[in-house]
C-alpha cells in the first residue's frame, strides 16, 4: 500500500473522529505570534476523502494571468488540482518545481488532470515573472482582492494550499502547506483510481 493510501485511511478516520481542529489551532497560534511574515503557513497536513465522504462541490472561476476566462466547470470529468500560491511565499517557491514535475508527468501520460494556480497578493507582472522563472506550464488565476480565493471557502486559509477536485467537482483531497511531488502524485493517482480511470 503506497504512502498516500495510508495517509488517506488515517486522515479519513481522524476526520470522522476529530474534524480539522488541529489546523485551526496552528493558524490561531501563528496569528498570535505576530512574526510579521505576512501570511498563514500550513503545517503540511494532508486530508484525503473516500468517494462516499466527498460532499463539498467547488466551482472555481476567474481570469488567468493571460487574461483568459477559466472555470473548473469546464473540466468536469477530470481531476482538477488547485494550488494557491504567491511569489512572496517561501514554501510556494520551494514547491513550484514539484508541482510542475507532477503536472508535466501527468500531461505526458495523457491523464485526465488539469492544474490551475490561484495567485494571491501579486500584481499580474510579478505573478507572470514567477511563472517564467520556475517554468510553470499550467495557468494561474489572477489575484482579485481575494474574491477568487474565497470561492475555496475555508479550505485554502494557508499559503500555499493544494486542493484536488474529483471528476464531479467534489473536494477529494487537500494539503495545507507545502506539498512534494510524491505526495501530490499519490493523491492524484488515488483520485483517478477511485473513479475507475485506470
């Protein structure tokens, strides 16, 4: 059994018993610290939901950095990987190569997976410069004063955050904080497997 499946089973059990109070405590502690870093960092918590537990449907819409309209509704039937990031965020810089590696590998394999970034607190020019510097091949939605990010509800309080939607647009998994390539690929593979895509 791979690492992501073990995590998924553990998280499913712990969500049933305890909810997400641990993350809230971490966020509250960071806010009280007053360290002036300017954002709430996640602690790397991974949550994965079995198909029967997926209840939250998200439709994410916005305008890409290249001025194109984008909607997750246009990608029903695909796994959608949403990554909330900012060029000013250290963990976002560190995870960018991992996200690009997974996106590229899945695209080359012809998997039904769409990546989309949600930029936070950057000008379009700064965000585009970040994408160029880190060879990010998938689009990102513009920061619009937090309105696009707000469509994710309380699921993306930390920066970075990564949310996976299944083919029905339901939240299937999320990582609060920096994600590495093996964890992300395991989560995507598990969602694809759960939908009979393999």
